């Protein structure tokens, strides 16, 4: 394992944040076109990618939001008929409705085309390397998420 110096680690996080902001612009445009907020679009993509119902707290964690924020987003998506909420003991389970599944497939295709347009100038080899590196990054962050941030 190689240890990054603090400056390099900061630069990495800064670049990821910048890339996220640039993609967030496209997400906002896609979401607005179908009457969703960016948060609702992300929430649907997360749920669709998992392929099954999730507890509301796990769903929020995967979106990177608090349980309370996940509750607010869930309420909005329930009102739009895109997700259903059921109680299982003390926890709420969230699942896509039939309409939600249809809409998530459409959103995924549109997001894929938007990403393709933005990433199309990147050579295939670099895009493949980036895909692998981002996968490794997610695995590392998941594995170290309980560590003290200080």
C-alpha cells in the first residue's frame, strides 16, 4: 500500500469534486427535462442499480445523504408514483414502482448518452483505466469509511 502525502490527497479530492460538479450540470438538465430534481434522479439511479428494495437508511447512505434527506426525496418520489415505501419492522423499504422502473431505464439511457458526449474525446484506453481506477477508489472508500476523518 502506498501512502499519499496530504497535498496529493487533497488534489485528488479537489479534482473529483470538480469532475462531479461538471457532471452534475448534465444531471440537472436531464432531471429538469423529466420533472425531477437532481437529488430525485440520483436516488432513482441508485435504487435501479441495486435491483431490489433497500432500507431507507441504506438507500440514503448509497446516495451520500442523511436518512432525513432520503426521507424527503422518498416522499417526493412516492408522490410522483416512481417509488413505493413499505414498513418492515422499524425500517422503511424503498422500491421502484413499475413506472419508476420504466423511468429509470429511460434516465439511464439519457445519462449514458450525456456522459458519452462529455467523455467522447477521451481515448478509449484512458476511459478504461479511469473506469478501473474509479472502481478501486469506491472499494477503498467503502473499506475505509469507518476510519477517523482526522
